[in-house]
C-alpha cells in the first residue's frame, strides 16, 4: 500500500536526520490520494462521434498549418487502424501496400506503444464504400497518396516520405 512506502521513506529521511517538513507531508498526502483514487478526470471523457466527424467538410490542412495535410483522410485512416497521432506521424509511404485487385490497404504498424517507429505488425482493411463511402480506409489511402503526389511530386512520394507531412513535406512534430 502507499502508506507503507511513505512510512519507509519518512523513516529513512528521519534516520538521515532530515526534517519531515510540511512540504513532504503534503507530497505524501498527494501520493496517497493519486494511488488510491487514481489520476485523471472525475468522469470518463466522451467518445468522439465518428459519424458526425465524417459528416464534416474538413479542409485539407488544419487552420493553424501545424498539422498534417490530408485531414479528411486522417480521420478514417487513424480511426480504422486505431492509431494515435505519434504513430501516424512516423508513418511513411513504404508502410502501405495497396492491392487494387482486392481493394485492400495493408499498413505496417508499430508493434509497441513505447516505440512508435518499430514496425512489427500489419493490419488490413478492405473497401467499405458499400456501407459508408466517406469513411472508406482504402479510398482514403488512395486519396492521401494522390494528394501527396499533387503537392510534392510523384518522384518524392515514395519510400521514407511521410504519409501525413506538414505543408512543407516534413514530418509533423508531435511535441
């Protein structure tokens, strides 16, 4: 329990002839509160309404210019492949395999949350246009590649080129 850790820390602190100050008492109370009650909001955050977002007329770039180009493609792709922004920011063209015969997108993804650059697993999504055309991951990928080639040139959009670059063709900073 947190009380045992706090008691052990206090005993060592006092044994070394340091004072157990009000600041340390407050830190111990806050530690105990965070461990026993948990940290975070009092109630869970509401989930994003995917249908509503997909109904929006999204610009190709964020108004701030500090995000990826291809925002309308980011939403269905990141949602279908369960990506966090950091994982998407490291995605490069060679991570995608598009099969036009079966209308499928296979994406090499990080196998570890602690190392978003370490590609180790793949997921595949086929065309979902019959059920929901605006949210189709396969066609979103085609649209993203087409946009990138239009903005940056087909000769640049290959290999290690970022799938979701900023307007200069650079990786988007996640900091």
